[in-house]
C-alpha cells in the first residue's frame, strides 16, 4: 500500500483515514473489515474489486459467516450488477444540533 494509493483512496472515498483493524494489504490493494451480528462487513476496499470480492467470500467462509455487508457513497447499482450485492436499506445522516 503506497502513499499514493492511500491519497487516491481518501480523495475518492472522502474518508479521513484508513482503518487499520483487520487491514489486509497486498499487490491488489487493501481491505479493512469487521464483523457485526451475522455479517462480515467490508469497511474500506481499494484496488482490484474482483480480487477483493473473492477475498470477502473466502474470509466469510473461513470465519463461518454466510452474509457480507458493505456501504458506499457511490452509486450502488454497479455493486449490484458487478458483485451481486443487493440494496437492503439506507444509511441516513444529519448534522449535530
């Protein structure tokens, strides 16, 4: 994971930093993940999407999870079409009052 990769990811995602818990990095980019209830959750993914999609499946099987969750600020339809994700809800936000 190069400084250029990090800068490119942060600019594109608008995240402020890279989550280092459960961070996997290699020549395909990087992915951080966690678990929640009965889901393996992809937190940040950068690089070869096809590779990381397969790694999510492998990791979920290894850890005994049958469901994978992710969120995006990008158009979700590409993730549905390319990787088989399904829209199951919405994430809402508001400013602190």
